[in-house]
């Protein structure tokens, strides 16, 4: 089944290892958890009429399968930070604005192609301002949150060699044996496109930093691997 967010995948990975099932693994044979995913991130900087804007985008897609079920999810995070120095000779009129937003994605909105060759992202994200002034006390919250939609249309292109790391391990504790394997791949990239509110494109320049990555893992539990109830969150 498809979950609302990769956050559910992360929780499943963390907590299923702690609470595999209400029985010992040896009762029905080994218990196996598997997971995989891809992600892409990018950071952009632009100075327009003295207002400096840094925009960061992180998108990911992941899946997890274990005795508790199967989970899939894709999501995107967008951060926009703006600094307006006003009069450069008067730091008291400096203005800082920070906007952040998150959106769940349909399966085709974020895709990574080939061996981290390229990636594409198309989404609408609602971002809201976090009030406050750097170096001073937080400002009182405004009567209405300052929120707006940004349309994100970005592409990533691999710009370096793929670096792959893999490994395996085996451990024993209290009658339980855990065998684990993992593979992580990373590739530097360049990203370009638009993050726009319909009036302003916050990313008119190519990315200052971008990358693509993927991961997969498999954990197999044998023996008496009963851990009781999962922690509450």
C-alpha cells in the first residue's frame, strides 16, 4: 500500500527493527526487512536588486517491506531564505525572511533515471513564513500565516562519477542473529529549472550545489528476536 509520506517509511525502518512481531522470529522462521529509495537535492542562490535569496529543494522516494506490511512514499521539501540588507550602512534595517514547505507526491512527480543519470521533479508546494529576526528575539506571530504556493519544475543531470558504497554485517544478541546488507550510491549533479510563485522565479540561475543518491538494504532476523511493543511517538 502507498503511505502519505516517506516519514512513515523512516518510522517503519526504525521501529520494526525494535518490534518485529508479537512472537519470536524462530517460531515461523527468519524475518526479513527490505527497503530502497532514491533522492535528489539542490541549492540555488540569486541576488536581485540587493535581495539575496537561497532556495533549497530536497525530493525523495522510498519503499519498505517487512512483517508489518509494505510502505511506499514520495515527498518534497522546499526552503526559501531571503536577506534584504536595506541600507548597507545601517544593519538595523536588515530583513530576514524564511519560508518552508512540504508536499506529498504522486509516483510520477519525482523520478530518477538510469544509474543516477538524471532526475525530474514537478510539484506544487505550499510554503509558509517562519517569523523572527536573526540575532534578536522571535517576532510575534502575524494574525494570518504568510503562506503561498510555489510551482517546482526542476531537472537534475549527473555531473560526475557515481560513487557506490556497500557492505554487510552479522551480529548476535540475546539469542537473536541479525544479518544486514546495504548499498548506497551518490552522484554529484547540476540542477536547473524554476521554483516560482507565479511572479518571481526564485531559481533563475543554475544550482550552486546538487546531487542524486540511492540506497537499498536487507535485514534478516533469526532466532529469538522478540522485542515487545514499539516505542510511542
